[in-house]
């Protein structure tokens, strides 16, 4: 055998590897093309959907029918029920709602009203929209249905009636409960129905802040100021859901409703929601807008989608050790979180909120007229909310 033949045979595997690498790089480059929404949150908790509000046409969908924990998005349904009660005359905006000991015991985020005190329906709406107050949500549920447990049942029945076929509510707040589950599609449906069924109440979701006592409470939904055209709706977080959001925005008389679930931070979630809405508006022929400072740095990570696709082929073989895990649909279809997030951080690490430098303040005799600002605490915290059991898939795993 001649030297040239040996060299050609030896180089054949190298050429094959080079071709494979080139093909992989081409696929990654295609994912990273500008103008498409990419989710660094492509973990087992990720789901998203964007719909056009007038017709309900689905523009974007990813894991839209997979079971997820709604967290404080649950309060959208609590508000829907309260708006129903207002429309039917069962309550008025000045109707007092009493805070029970049970409701007052709910963990943050909360107003912190003592048991026995009251607030009006109008104040309750503002507290749910901005502060995402768990104690107020429980009090509303008790006022409308007698108990929060019963309110969860009524919520579920009403949700099914308006087309939320895969949602079950167990409480008024969205605090951790393995049976309190939904899907991105159902959350988009709820957003649409709030706009259509209660158009005179939807303006509450545009509230940036409201005054409570001596404090000014700001809305958790930063999309209201960071995304042009955004006018609602709601954010949510517990440890097992990640950072969720439902956002509605209108540009050139075209309204979209978007859902993003499973973010690892509010920055990541909001950036991705903005990118999805941009993509949806582009599909509707709406001219692009200059991005805000937050939206300008949307992470471009194709590995998240690759991880999302790959994990569907991996069966979950973990032992089911709890009763809830044996009966519930699994929240999240598989694995791939670590690789997706690592790839994201390599491209564009999340941008933290700018921390104000602490400066010494000169003492003066004049009393300050500035209201204290209540801190933004999304529902629950990684330290305070218990981990929920992972429910099993809807369909049995083939052995």
C-alpha cells in the first residue's frame, strides 16, 4: 500500500468529523440569527405562548400544553372571580373585606393586615395587581366563597367554563400546592378572557403603584415601563415554577397576549417575554420599536431549544416517593436545565438592577415628604417556599 493511500484513509475520519462539526455550527448559527426569540430559560419548567387578542390566533407556542405551576398568576383568576362578583352586583368597590386569622397567616408577599381588620374591594384589587398580596388573595377567596378551599373549587369550575381545560386551582394565591397547576395555553386564555369579559376593569392591571398608608407599593410587573405598548397583566414566582409572567401589549391597534413560564430570574423572564412579543408583532406586520435598556440585551442561546427538544426523548425514571407524585402530572417534561443556563451565562449574563449607592444624608429640621417605598418581593422566596413533589407524566412511561 502506498503512502498516499494510507494518508487518504487516515484523513477520512478527520474529514467526517470536520463535516459534522461544521453542520453543528451551522445549526447553532441558525438559532442565533437576530430577530427570533430565544429562551435561555429552556429548562424543564419552560413554556411560552403568544396569541393575537382579536382572533385568538396562536403566533408562538412552546410546551404550551405541558403542566406548570402558575404561582401568582393564580391571582389573575382570583381577580377574574372578583370582577365577576362586581359585574353581578354581589360586591361593590367600597365593600369591606375582612382579614381572617387564616388569611393573615399567609407568607409574603403580603400587605400584613392584622386579623380582624378590613380593606375595600378597590384596595384589594390594587393589592393583588401590584403587591401580589397572598393575605389579601386568601381574604378575597373567603369573602366570595366562605373558605379558600371552597374558592379553589369554584375557581376551577369557572376556569373550565371559560376554556381553561387543563387548569386546577387549590388556593386563591398560587402559594405552593402540588395540585395547583396550569399550562401556558390556559394562562393565555385567562389573559384574553380578562380583557374581553371585563374591559372596564382591565385598566387595573396598568397600575404602576398605589399608596397604602404611608408606603408606596410598586407593581412587580416591570414590563409596564420596559416594553413599549405593554399595559398588564401579572407576574408570579415560587421556587418550583421559576419566574412567570403574562403580558399584554398593543401596538398599531394590534393587541397580543404573551406568556412566559420558568425563568431563572425576572430579568431573564422579561427579556424573553419582550423578544417573544417582538416576534409576534413582526408576524402581524407591525414595525419594530427601539428596544429599552433592559430589552436591548436579549440573550441569544440556541442551546436552550436544543435542550428542550432533547429532553423529550429522555424518560423520567426517578422513584415516586410521595402520594402526590403518584397521582399528579409531572410539571416539566424532562432535563436540560444546567446546560441551557450555562450556555446562556457564557453569552450574556443577566443584568442586575443597578443598586443605588448609599450616601450619608445631612440631617435637616425639615420633615421629609417622600413616602417610603415598599420592597418588591415576588411571591414566596427560594428560602421560604417548600419544594413541591415532581408529579409524574400524564401518560404512563413505556418500560
